C-alpha cells in the first residue's frame, strides 16, 4: 500500500486525497479478531506472541512438547494446548513458528504437513529459514491451499511471488534490542560462572539449581554425553569419597546432558579427576562456596 501511494499517486496534485481514498479497495484484508492462531513453540517469543494474539481477540492454540515451567506460568490461561501438530494444523487460520532449526524441525512446514492444514491458511515464519520448504510452499500458494506466506528469510525463489511477503530478518535491529542483548549475554555468562546455570544455550539444555551453593560446600558442573548410568557413576565417586550430596539436577538436550551437583564440603582434586575420567564426561568444573 505504501509503495502504491508513493508511485501511483506521484504527480497527481489535488487529486491525490480522492485517489488514495478510492484506491483503498485494492488493499482489503481480513480481520484477525475471532480467527484462530496456531503457535508452534511457546518459548520466550512464542509465549509473548500467543498472549498478544489473545489481547487482539484471537483464539490461540499452542504446541510445545518441551514447554518450560517459566513459559507455562507466563502464558495467558486462554491459550489452548494442542497434543499434536496435526491437531493445531486442523484448526488454525494462521500459523506462526517459533522453534530453533534442528534436524527434527528442518522442513517443518512442507507438503507433508501442509496437507493437514486448513485451506487458505496464512503462515508466518520469523524464526529460521530452514523450517519452511520453499518449493513445497510455493506449490501450495499456487493451488490456494496456503493463502499467504510472511517471512523475513529472503530467498531467490520467494522474490516477487504472489501472496509472499518477504522482508529482511530484522530481529533485534533496534538500538534498544542490541543493548538489551549485550546486557543479557553478560548476565547469563556471569550466572554460569558463579552458579553453573545455563540459559539460552544453542546446544546445551537449560539447567539451573533453585538453591544456593551450600555454605562451605561445592557445586559440581558436569557436562556429559546423554547416555545411561552417568548419574550413578557420579554418585558412586562422591560416595567413595564420603561426600554427601545435598542437591542435584540433570538436564539433557539431544546427545548432550548437563548436571549440577551440590556437595556438603569441599570436593578435592582426586575426586574431580575421578569424575573427569568417567567415560562420557566432557568437562567437570567445581564452584566453591
């Protein structure tokens, strides 16, 4: 619409106002109020999108098999949860994707999944380009199965295509966002160094102990392969050293896992070396209170 005003009305002089009013019929769209939005991925961004859509009067269905407790608490209680992606696809007028690109999510929007969506569905992908199979979606756009694709991942095959809205991947492209990202990175790195907590890692799981390191104690931060019997081996080493475990958490993500173990008393170098020698251990880092 902006391009139309700036190009088609240029030089029309006194007629501009009337022509602009008349031309609005060329840009009639649909109201979102009362429509159903499917949100795939209910992390920090997805949850905010879901809540905002509720405020706009939309019905919202969310899908996230790995929904964290923090994200769940932040969700508007009117957001409905889909047990499967197909359940979300079947009911959504609009679908927005907010998940990382992994081998499991690459091509999430493809011919195989599009066939399960409502006719004329509008798809929004502002997460990762590889989540959408562009060739499949162009076929679906041509047939009318997909009504529109909005994305900020430009690709040659998407340019100048009907019903494709493509713009730069703006993301955090504001002075405020860039500053906030820098502050967040410093805070999270400091938290990792001081407490062992991991947050917003690309390849490691989110992991945090709610309690402080015991006074005079040790927190062991152990990165290891996600294989059976690792925890039993950790506790065996500490038990042989007569060390009491006061708290523990172990989280995994794909092939990697990360454990935080609080121990009453100081863990000596021999015990740390014994832990590091366990097959499957990547790193062992002690934090002393």
